C-alpha cells in the first residue's frame, strides 16, 4: 500500500509516524509552545531525527470549543511557517492540517506534500475538487459538525457502523473527482464520547474492509488522560499503549506529539511478526 508524495512513493505496509507541529496559541497540549522561527525549526528537526516520515502543520486549533479563526488569519499563520520549514528542510514531507481549500491550495503550491482535513470536505465544498486538481494524498477524518459544535453531536445508533458508512460516502465522492491517494482517520475525540472512542479502537480492524491506509491520532487525548485521571502532560505512557493497540489492529500512520516513543511502538510490534 503506497501513496505518492511529491513524486516519492511512500510504502505504508510498514507503519509510519506523523509528527505534530501546532502553530496555534490554543491547542489542547502544545498550544503556544513554538513561538518563533528558531523554536519551530528545532522542533521540526527533532521530529525528523526521531524518525517522523511526515510533519503535520496546523494553524487552526480543532480542540473542542476552540475559538474560530478566519481564513485570512489561518493563512497569515501557516504560509510563512511552511516556507520557513521547506527552505530549511527542502525534502520534508509536510502535511497541511486544514479544512479550507484555499489554505490547502496555497500551502501545496508552496511545496507541501499532502492535506489533512478534519472534515473530509464537509466544511468546504471546494476542498475535494481542489485536492483532485492538486493531485496530492488526502487524509479524510470523521467528524460531525465543527470544532465548536462537535461535542453535542455524539448521538450515534452504532458509532462503528456510522463511521464506516461515512467513509464509504466520502471515498465515493472523492473517487468521482479522480482523487487517488486517500487515507482515513476515524477521528478519535471528534464528536465522540470517551466510550465511543474506545469502541472504535476496539473494533479498528473492521476499517480494513475500506482498503485504504488508516491514520490513528490518539496522542495525549482526553480519552487517555480522563480514563487515567491525569493530564495531557502525563499521558505519554497511555498514548504508547493505545498506539500499540492501533498498530496491532492495522494502523498505517500514527499521528503523534512524541515521535521517538511512537517509533519504538512500531519497532516492537513489527518484531512480533518476525
């Protein structure tokens, strides 16, 4: 199973790690940590040295009840950072975490490699046509509503069945436009209760039937720290446990804050199948 990133075929039959770079002031775990160019470049270099294949850059916090950010503000935040990173690391595979087609377009044209959309095109009607025209890999996540309303939209009859149906519909819409490289993300923590998050993880192997690479992003999320009665800062061990479960159930990409530990999870799980 491969995806084409800027002419490079990335083999996802061996799981990969996507390191997180938040340039928002209000992200749930690392908001506001990377405030200047030097800090950003050091952080990116550390993620790459630890083994990240992709770096996911986001300028719009998608945590529950986060304040909305205008498109102009999102572009103002993210475009200089994309240019900065690509100048320093020209071979880097940048993923752009946005649900806005214009942000995706400008960042891809600047040299980013793929788009990570929390709404799978449902918050911007131009997103799927834009991805089709750009010919880049597209991560489509499951979410109901938007970051301001999603936590009031957890009334599923069957969360696993509903999420599978959602991806079936979104993949059909994307294929109709000619989008080839698609990755699915069940959206842990997005319009889901803690119990629903664990139900999805418990039945994650069912997503293999979609026959698309599976991205899992549980890093330091509330499903971990609320269950353990701790904080996001203290949730690394719990993150590693759930990343291990996700790998055993078929995850192709782990989206994480802590790349070294995720790489260790992959190495150990792959050793089980030797």
